[in-house]
């Protein structure tokens, strides 16, 4: 028996879609038939991505979103649903980091990371879920998916990025709390914990001597590629994943198995 995942008629909102993993998530979902809503502060980059998706036969919309601003979150979700339709799938991907010892973290550093990675992720999911719950009350068979992008750094401490680790650990626990509270409304909430993935943000670092040393410490001595997460993303977004709720799934090439 074969299973073919098809997202025709589905609307997916991807935050942090202007680059890196977010851009790849958008392409993967659009390629599988979903209408995607691209959200971030850098709308110029989003427009370029929209053009790429449309050139490949997909459908995409652009909304401005600052996840650190609740008014912006509310406006972006309202705009997304006006432009494309009710959101079926949320990929909660926005994230930032700083590199320093914990003893050197300033209040500004702490707020910078936590306001985006944890507070922002929470309120994006909350605002999307409020609309999903209202629709579920009218149609109990309606299914929705929220996929929070956490990190292996939320499961183990990595050097020099302690606050980032703390924020992603919060996303892990947040995912479980949301799954428990919202599951009765047909909202499945799961988290992906990627390992080291090579993107435009860090590819120069991986080419340095220090970056190569890090790669040599990985089980198969290689970073991942954004497309390595496609299969897991599409699984968690699909209606066929209706029995997967509250799962924290690593995609790290065996890193956390060491």
C-alpha cells in the first residue's frame, strides 16, 4: 500500500521564511501542493522567494511579520488568512542566536534571543491556534498542524550558545504543553530538532578551521542540508500524521545518540 502526501487546498504559514531553513520549508510545502504564506521582517527577500516558488508552479503570498511584536503577529495572521485563506499548517521557524559565554550575556542579549525564539514562537502559535480552535468548534473533523522548529540545542547544551539552548529547551516544553491543551481540537503540535545544518548563514563558518573541527566531531563528519528535513516536515504537516502529537523529533544524523 502506497501513501502519497498531497497538500492541495492547504494553506501553510512559514515564519522566518526569508532565508535558510524557513525558505526551504516553504519550497517543500509549495512543491507538495500547499499555498504558502511567507512571513518575516525582510519582505524584499520574501518577494524573491515568492517569485522562485511561482516559477516552479507553486502558489505563495508575502506578509510582513516581526515575531517580537504582538500587534505585528496579529496583523500578519489576519493578513495571511485574508490573502490565502484559513491557515491549516503553521511552521513556527523564526530564530536568532548570539555566541558568547553565559557570564558575558547582557540583558539585551538575553532579550534578543528569548523574545524571538520563545516568546515570539509562543504568541505566533497562540494567535494561529485561536483561529484554528474556532474553526474546529464549527467542524470537529477539521485537522490543523503546528510544527515548532526547536533544535538539538534544546536537548543538550552546546558551547558558547547557552541562552539559545535555554530558549530552544523552552520551545520543546512549549510544544508538549500546546499538544496536550490543543489536541482535543484536532491541532497536532510537534517539534523538529535539527542538528547542524549548512545554510547561507553558517556555511562560511563550516569552511573555517574551527568549523571543520566541529564537523569532525559529528558521527558521520558532515553537516546536514536544508532539504534533509523535507521528509520529516511533510510527515508532520500531513493529515496522515494524526496520531503524532507532542512529539519532539531529532533530525541530527545521530548527533544526540552519541
